[in-house]
């Protein structure tokens, strides 16, 4: 027959209301499920842990009713990402790396040395996956760019190879942040001439029907509105249809050849 330990029996008659069955256990954090208020059940071990008991960037267990999120601090999610096991990672809103303001947008949300990754639970801040010098991205044709000190691998392309287009599917070839990298990024639904200044405004369509589009300003500053424009080569005006002219949007994008990237000005 099961019997209770001495701490429960020894409660004075006048203090019985204050006695708790939890006193029968050596560790309040090792109670069996179901758990009381402030605790969460670890289903694989049938034991309770305190809500919020894991720290930012520390390990968490995902076999809970809310897949480990209860163990994390507010504003964090229990996520396994980029080959690392589940950890409590800060939430963030993923940004389009194909904008000059991408670095500042990430720095405003994530700690230095981390960037905002998309996950099954939304955006979370985590470390990078590569270094830029020397580039160590694992796949051929990829190049590492740093954002907020965290490395992200991008598949490079040439935006001036207007026909055929380098990127397949629903991707376009676009400058990445303020780097000298042009890479394939997800296209959007904005038409040629539409404003694409803010990340929430989306991204340009792949083409205007025949010409590749990019989101850029002619002055190439983050202080000016960005527009979806056809890509062109400023050295030859190739890509523009008169009376359009090709104006530089990124000078000396290619450091080796000195080639600049342009967009057609109406």
C-alpha cells in the first residue's frame, strides 16, 4: 500500500491548509504530470518543468503540448535550426535581403552576430552559417554575405545576362543589401514602376513581360524611394527602349571588371 512521506504527515493540525502534496517530493521541478500552474509537462519523461525555465539561445525540449515554447522566455520560440538542436531563439520578422536597408532592419531586431531566419514557427534570430573571407558556402555558385555579423549563403547570378534570365522558377537576380553580390531571390507581384521601398511592400515581378526587373533607386541610397525598373547596362544602354535611358543604380558592382548595374529611367 502506498504511504506518504514524513513531511506530509508532520503538518500541524492548524496548518493543514498550507500543506501541499508537493512536499512529498524531493524536487518541486520533478513532479509527475499532470502539472500544476507554472509548470509544463515533458511528455517523454512524464515530468514537470517550470514554465520559462530555459534561457535565450539555450537548449529546450520540444515534447511538450506547445512543442517547447512554454519553456522559453517571452518572445522566444523553441526551434531546431541550421543543424543545431532545439534552442530558445528570439522572434523576429524576416526581411528581404535584396534591399540596401536589410542590414539595419536585422540589427534592429537581432543581437549582433545573429540574423533573422525563417522557420516553421516564423522568424527567429540565430547565428550565421558561413564566413565571407574566405567564402566557405558549401554549395557551388554560392557566396557568403554578412548581415549584422552573421553569414548567409546566396546563389550568385548575373543581372546583366538579360536573355536568358539566370534565375529559374519564381526568382529574380538582384543586388543583395549593400554588398557587391547579386543573387537569386524570391520574386514578388509588383509591376514595373511600382514603389518597392519598404520590405512589407513586397518585391518586383520577375519581368515586365520580357525584361528582368530589380527594386532600386537611381541614386542608390536608402534615403530615396525604390522603384521596380528594368535592368540595363549603363556602358551600352542595352536593356532599355527609347526614350528610356539607362542610369546607374549600383556603381562598380563588379569590383574586378568595374562594371556597374543600371535600371531604365522613363
